[in-house]
């Protein structure tokens, strides 16, 4: 099945690549807005389900108002991973 295909053997399959992209998008904007990112099941098994995941993510991104993000330039964003947390901060100019 094409959604389980990989461009290179050590890459994640297409389905996982889409899941990661939507996780990063919804997680980044949610954290900038100061809200907990929603969790998706990440069990899509067809293109229809992957497109629904993308559509759901776009709807979430469109639900944020500019004032929820404005002024967050200096905010530290913590992204939890399996075994660690990545912290992103504004770099000095």
C-alpha cells in the first residue's frame, strides 16, 4: 500500500511522515498560544484518513486568533519527546 511506502529504507513511511508534520504544526501553534496541543490517535490507514488528519489540523490552526500568538516571540517552548524535552527559545540578535 502506498501510504506505507518509504522514499528510502531508513525513513518513516508516508503515513508517519504526515502524522509527524501535523503533530509539529498543531503542537507548535498550540504551545505558542499557551494551550495544550490536542492528541490524535495517529492510526490512519488510508489516504482518506490522512487527508482527514490534515484537514483537522488545518481547522485547528485556523481556530487560533492572532492575539493568542502575538507577543509570544520571547516565550520558551518545551516539546516533550519520548526520553527528553526539547526547549526552544529566542536567540539573541
